[in-house]
């Protein structure tokens, strides 16, 4: 099989990639993690530059919405080499290729959090713990070989299991056919951790956290982790939903405000609902951000939700409010077929 060598510019780090393997997958297989989230060419987190070499036709480039703005920028989750390459990723670090684990998890609790959101609490076998960073996600491995990705809402110190906030997808295979039939004691196979969306603790900049719908789950993990670690960076949370019922965890918000009253919480509702007594912000989350901030250069911004929302917030923060692009972290919830 033809293999190509990929060099990270300015370093002595290189790794081999098969001709039909993406740059992102080849790096991970060799113990090098590049930024990523959706792995489907939508979120743009994996974008980087190819300084030398050629890519397979049809795997190069990307859209302005994914952050691609120059001819040598590409989405590394899609880009496949046809020659040796020199690349410049936005960041990289070494990982243990064996750190990601496949574990058996048992259904401990399943309850409705809102009309279209279910809390699924899975526990590992006695004595088994999982290592992950606040904000990362896992994949449920289905018997037919399909996978479903869900962010972990619990913080890393609660590592004897995982809590997932699962939004129902109309006609979805997992949410419509499998999830309703799960009962306490049923076993699911999970693989974790995944994702480059995790709290960077080496920064002391104020945090702007933005959640859309069940994008609240990894944000919850981050805030609970900060409380456990006694991290006192200023935090503002914007949580957007279509209607008040979509802000499905008021008791969690109230708990945070009791123990950390300086936390600023800004809920935003996009739809007008007949008979609703909602007196808070209305509109889209990125519009609320623009009306609240003139400059964001001194912040770190973490955003999780639907791709359109993430892209709108990225544009508002980076293009209109001066946020450096390397201080923007995101996780786009991209639904696959049969979710």
C-alpha cells in the first residue's frame, strides 16, 4: 500500500499516512492529536494549512463557514494525501493512542428532562473509571456497526459513568427505536474520549460559554469541573433555545448561582410562543452576544450546538468583535443519517 510522509512544519515531527487515509486519522493513529470535533467536514475545527505537497482531488478546501479563507487551508478530517506533505495545523500535541477505551456501560437511570430531551445515565463496571476532559464526547457503538456521538454532561471527577443529554431526532434510529426501549440494567458499548472541545486551564482569560439546546451538556461538564477545581475565572453563560422548555435544567443553573453568584447567566429564546410568560431575551444567541459585547479580544469563547449556530457565533466573535481565532473553541452537533 502506498504511504506518504506528513511533516509538521517547524518541527521534527512526522508521521505516515496511507493514500486513502485522512490527515486527521493518520495523525491520531500515530499518537498525534490535531484539533477536531465533528469529523464530517462541517464544524471547521480541524482546518489547517498544507504548505507543500498535493491532496486527492475532491478532498481539498472547504467553505468560508468552516473558517477556510486561503487556498492552502483545508479540512484535515477530509484531506487525503497523494504525495508527501508539510502541514501547519492550528495546534497539535502528542497523545497515547491507547488512551481511548471501549467500555461496557450499564443503564443506571433514564428520565425526561424536557419534552424532547432525555437524560441517559450509564455506569461502568465496579472499579472501572474513564479518563476524559471537561467538554469531550463519547460514541455509543451500536450492534450494526453504526455510532452515535454524545457529549458527556458529567465532569471528569465523576468518572464511574457518564451522563448524556440526548435530543430526540424525528425518525431517528437511535433516539426513536433504541433509546425508548432501554431499561435499567441494559448494556451499551461506548468508546471515549473524543473531541478537541475541552477546557484549557492554562488560560486566565474570562470565559464566554455559549450553548444551543443540548449543547448545554458539555458546558455543564466544564462549569462543574471549574467548581470542583475552584477555578475562579469570570464566566458568562449564554444558553439559547427555541422556547423556555428548551432551557431544560433550571435547577442546575440555580445550584451554580447559589455557589458562584458572580456567574452571569443569559438565557435566550428564539421563537415567540403563544401564552408564554417569558420576559427574558428573545432572538438568536449571536445577536444577543453582539448586543452585549463591543470587544472580545480578552476572552476565551467556548460554543456548542447546531452547526449554523456555531458558525454564526464564530463570525460574531471573530469577525465582528475582534476575538483571536485561536481563542475560539467549538463543538458542532452534526446529525448523521438515522440519528
